[in-house]
């Protein structure tokens, strides 16, 4: 079924691209300024694909709202077309023709918008009549779970759920019982689940929070819905999903839009490359000072846990004497005598972390993201804060909100306090938030508040 949904999304992108081409052809027929040739056709197709996947973020068209898509297209097409027109006028040194601009924009908006609505209406019909569906499990075994299932099964128009079974202390109606709450992750993997509906009773607050933390840490795209009366124990925005059948709330994923994620990755690479080049004289100096400060390697690597629990080697300039952890893993602290005198200086200005830009170039880290930790300390953190796994759904970073707030955490309690800020970042990711964190980091660096 995922293959069928993918084909539907690719068909949507193709139709939108052809709509861009049709708009260009219409511009030519009305003798507007855009020439229609093979190069123009290529540019229009690329623009259509880029708009569909990056700007609109249409990864699965069966999850899209037609009215929201059309509203976003209205704003997006006008903004981008206006900026492009101004740029064209500046390059060609011609006056801005508002009438010509409006004519071209209305053609583009109308043709592409109409195609979007037609294709999305067809895909919505496919979903409502179960020609396309999402494999779903229901978590819960009480009255509420039974009520939700009864309201959703055989309901037309359908919301697209294809119930595989239930998870809980017992079975629900004719649903197959797949196990208790501890079986959640194996069931998700075995049945390749697309959607999870949580219908727990009011007295199951702790279980709901525990399950949500685990679901939010799953290493792939997963739709999570809960019943409205469960929402009062949660924080964040809500999105009412159903007009038909049971009312369910779709929990926000806390993810960047695709175009923001792509731009963030591009910016990461550019910043890392530029800084490594600009700082190359400083890097040579640091290497020399580190070499003469004490015996041992200039750069050392240490295994850390990255996105989705994948291990990688983080790189740093050595700031401690060799065999600093001969008695086992230890956190650094203010006045840590394991640090060399030069190491204290590097850590104060965070010069020891410059080699991590190599990790950024390799895609193991980002400029902004939760700090990666060692597995030894992660296991200790989880005993106090079992929701830690949530931050493993994003790339770790050189700096983060928690990092500029606490710097190097000296104990588990500080690591948990820092984690709270990192969790807020994960749930509210945006390019603007990244910029704020980077600016705050620069301020901290100039103040020499590292330790």
C-alpha cells in the first residue's frame, strides 16, 4: 500500500509540473514576456517539482487538506512570483508592469491550483472508499478503545485506517490482539504500521505519557492520534482531524518542513566548510599548542550516539591528559585537574570543538541540535528521564539551546536539566530558532563562558 501511495504522490508532482508548463504555454499565447522553448519547459518542470516536494512538502498527498493546499499555494505563488518579477526587472533594467505581473500570476495560480484540487479530490476519494489506506493499530482495551473502534470501522467516508490489531491488556471486539504495551515497538516493525491511535482511559495517565515517549522515538514516519479527552494532559498545538466518524487529534510531529530540512543541511555544509577554511591558521596554531602541551594525540575521537541511536565517532582537540578516564567514563567539571592548562583555555572558548565541523560535513552532526552523549551516560539519564530517546530523532549538534544554557554538564542532574531545553527544541524546530541559538552561542563564545 505504501508503494501505491508513493505512486499517487509522484503522479501529483507530475501533474503539478505539467500545470506549470501549461501556464508557460498560456503566457506565450497571450503574448506575455516569457518565451516558450525547451529551456523554459525544463525550468518550469523543475520549478513544479521543487514547489511540490520542497515548498509544499507533499510527501504523502493522502494526508493533505485541499483547502490548506490551495491557501498556501495562493500565498506561495504570489510571493515567489512577485520576488521573481522584481528580480527580472532589476536584471533587465525595465519598469515593473503591475498589470502584466497580475495577468501572469493569475494564469499560474488558476491553472496549477485547479490541477492540485482535481488530483487531491481524486486522492481523497480513493482514501474515503478504502482504495488507499494506512495500516493502523489501536492502543487501549477499555470502553473508550471499543467506542473508537466501533465508530471508525466500516464508516463511510473512511478516514483511511486499516486496523491490523490492538495493543493492551485484552482484545477489542473482532480486532486481533497483538500483545501488551511492552510489545509496541516489535509490533510497529513487524506489521510496518503507519498510524497509531491511542484510546486509553482517564486513569491511565502514566501509561499514556510512557507510550507517547516511545512512539515519538520511533525511527520513521508515524502518525499518532489520540482521543480529545486525553489531550488535557499534553502540551502543544492540536489539529482536529475528523469531520466524519470518531473525533481524533493528530499530534504535531515537531519536524521541520522538507524545504527547511534541505536548507538546514545545505547551510550546515556551507558554514562548516567556510569556517574550516577561514580558521585554518588558528587550527594550525591549536595543533602546535596541543602537541607541546602534553604527550598524546592532537585530535581524539570518542564514540557517541547520534540520530536514531546510530553510533559515530566525534572529533575534538585533546584538552585532557592521556588516560584521563582510566577508571571509567567521567564527566568534566569546573576545575577538573584532568585538563591540561592549554586544555582549560580551549574549553573556555570552546576551541576544542572545532573538529566537529568534520562531523557536520559527514552528515553525523548539525550546527544546531541536541548534544550527542555516550551510551554509558544515556543509560543513566533514561533512569531519571525515560523520554530522552525523543531527542535521538534529530541530528545531534555542535551547539543547542541546552548547550548554551549549561555548557558542559558536570553531573546527571545537569544533563537532565539540559535535556529539557533540547526537548523543547526538538518539538519546535525551525530555521529561525536555529538562527537564535547560533547568535546566542556566538555571544557565549565572546564571553568565554565555556568550562
